[in-house]
């Protein structure tokens, strides 16, 4: 399991905001896609979105083991897949071979609000004492 906190991002603007705030606060954070985004938006979308991002990132593939496997084979290190135990076991084996990790539950994450996102993110990171000292 990746250490939190987690912040849901949906676009390059969100990612830029998270990277700016974490850098300015010297805070740790991981970004996560919206629920099921691996199925809806695809592995290529997430790979392009987080390319060059220094933060840990997680693609949520919902109940689609095939998308999670595709993501791991594409080099993504962290996926979420809420699948049957046999599928989870197969994905975990693939993750070990590719240097990845499979989460079976979506972590609690901050959903950035449409207004005041920077302030909400700063408050979220400060309130939970997630600042690097």
C-alpha cells in the first residue's frame, strides 16, 4: 500500500496544482485517478497525464482485471482493481514481475472542488500533518 494522502486528479490542470502545492508546502502526496477511470479513459490517457510526474500515482481500474493487467504491462506501478480473489492473485503475480503493486480497495482521497481547489488542498495537507519537516 502506498502511503497517503491521496488526491483525485482528472486533468493536467489538477496535476499541476497538486505538484505546485506539495512542492510549496514540502508535503508528501500521491495522485489517484477517478473511480474506474482505467476503463473509461484508458491506460494511455493516464500514462500521458502522469508522464514526468514525480508523485506516486495510482490508476483505478474498477472491476476490470484486464485493464489493470494492461496498465501494469505498460509500466504503471500502481493500480486499483476490485476483482475476485483469483484475478487479484494473478494481478499480484504480474505486479511482482513488473515491479508494480495492486490495491484491492480505493483509498480515501480528496476530490478537488471546482472552486477553491488550492485552498482545499493546502488545508487537507496541513490539517492531517502531512508536511515534511
